[in-house]
C-alpha cells in the first residue's frame, strides 16, 4: 500500500482541509502516516499570509526529503495558488496544486505512479475559476474538530492576499453542516470549532445567514459545545451576541480581528468598521457575558502607521476589556493595494512594536486568568502529556492543567480554578473538587 504524510501551515481552515484530503486519499488506498515517517508522498498544505509562512514551506519540503529523498512532494494551499513559480525553485517539489484542484484525489494518486521530473508540474487554474465549496472537517482527535462552514472572501483588505488565494465567498447549505455536526458527535467529538475565511459572511451561496446557522446548530440535541473561531466585528451583530449570551452550547469566547486601534489606519487598510463599532461590540459582549474571553488580531507597522498612530492603537487596546492579542508584523505581499501606500515603516520598528504589543497581551491574559481564580468552570480535557499531565480548555478559553486521569480524558468535567502556574502559564485546578462530575461543597 502507498503511504502519504501531511504537514499543515497556517489557519484552522487549512487543518480542516488537510484532514479531509487525507481521508479522501485513504479511501483511494493511500494510507496516512506520521510526517516524521518515511512516506511515498508528502503533501504540504501551505499558507501565504506572511513572508515567514513562505519560508516555512521551503523548510518543510527540505525536512520531508531528509526523511525520504525518493518521495514525491506536493505543495497545495495559498502559497501554491499565489506563487507557483517560487515553489518551482524549491528542490525536490514534484507537483504544485492550486485552489480549484487541491481536492481532486486522482492528482495525488497519479503522481505516485510517475517518475521524478526535472521540473515540478503546476496544476493551477485562475482563482476566478474556483467557485465550488468543498466541505471539510478535521478528525482524528476525539476532543474537537474544525468544521469548515465558509470559504473565500469578498472584502479585499489592503494588506491581504486571501481573496486571490481562495476566491470569492461561498458556503454549503445549513442542512449539510448540521449533518456533519451530527456525524462528528456520533464519532465522539466534544467540541466543534466553526471555521472559514470570513464566517460572518456565511450565506452568499445559499441566501442564508450566519445567525441562522448558529441558531440551528444550537438547536441540535448533541453532547457537544461550539466555538466560533473568528468573526469580523461588523458581522457580529447585536442580535447574534444576544443569542450567544443565552446559549448553553456556544461558548463565551470571541476572537475579533481589530488590526488597528487607529481609525486613520483602519481606513487605509480598507477595513469595514471603525473603532466606535468595535468598542460597542466588545462592551456589549462583556455586559451580557462578563466572564467571556475576547481575543484580538492586531497588525503593526502598516504603511502610514507613525509613532503617534501606533500609540493610539496601544492606548485604545489598554482601554478595552479584552483578554489577549494575536500580533502580526505587517509584511509586503504582492498584488495588494498596501504596496502603493506611502509611509513605509522600517522593519526594525515593526518588530519593536510587535514586541510591545506582545508584552501588553501577556498582561491582559494574566489579568484575565487572575479574575478566574476560585471560579467554577467546565473544562474539556484532552489527552495526556509526557510529564503525566492532562491539558484542556474551559468554555471561556482558560488553559488548565491537572494530573493525568484516564477517566476524564476527552471528556467534560466541572472544576474549580485555583491559580496560575507561573512557569507554564496554565491554570492549576482543585483536583479534589469534582466527584462524579458534581461539585463538592467545601
């Protein structure tokens, strides 16, 4: 039997798609093996959000060929769609597959029967031809699955290449997603993470709405909880927030891209909201769900971001009741409108600003965790770690640790949070607090 190993770069959506592709190839007789194992075929699902992601792809190709120099290497994903000519120059790549073609199993099966080529084959259509939605979800970990509910984007922000790499916004029918959620629950999955490129834009294909999807998922009688991976603030409506606040299945955890706390920069970025709306959404979440965790995406060093405008972002974030940051350093990407903007920020300054916001994020998370001390939370435990511990997340995204107990692995448990372990950053719990999943009175 032929074997294939997979490596995923980038977002949760990529992980869902890699898992789906691996299942398709397994059905075609290509067995999945670990990436560190010698395989006949290595499939690298690439990302191209930043220059770092491009460099990482090159490194992964090298690592695969170190394990098996005779293997075939196929690169798919955003980097493959955007810059196939760059990938052509990476020694050892056999085939480069674009967005439209990446789920066509025969492309992978056929290459296993072919000889090595002096030059990689490029199988890639223009992105305008990528119109179909291919359902995907990750599987293999019984704890959670990433469920793809939407693909593509119509926003064309000034810094972003995703519309060029994935095409226009599209989605399956809600009925199809409900069937996938039910199937995942039957397989023992306990958490479904709704993922996509711009999931709040759900419905472009079917005339439905993201709120419709949320309400119908919430209505299923399943022993699962749902988490929304990320949603644009302008698409997170007041009605949706109010519904999520009373839901027993959707967790109080939000990831809201901000990108800048300066309205001047938001306009230059071509974002579809300003800080007033963002503040309104955050405050509404915290007023209805005081224990909710809110994460924020921020880009530093965008063209035109002066010292004063960066300080505006820092001041704005310090005044918001948010709980952690994902900080990205702006990097120039081909075919984006940001390349035509003046006010380029020196790379050294970009890195300095990134470091400053990461420090701020550490403070935010520390404050949030401290507020959780003594609280009763429901954690979903994962597998064991090498040090004999098990890790998990509470519904509001607090990372917790406890001695490994096989009775609770891959299951929910009510816990009392004690304190933050300074070394690991995880919350320690009262291991004597729960008996048969019922709180024990002090």
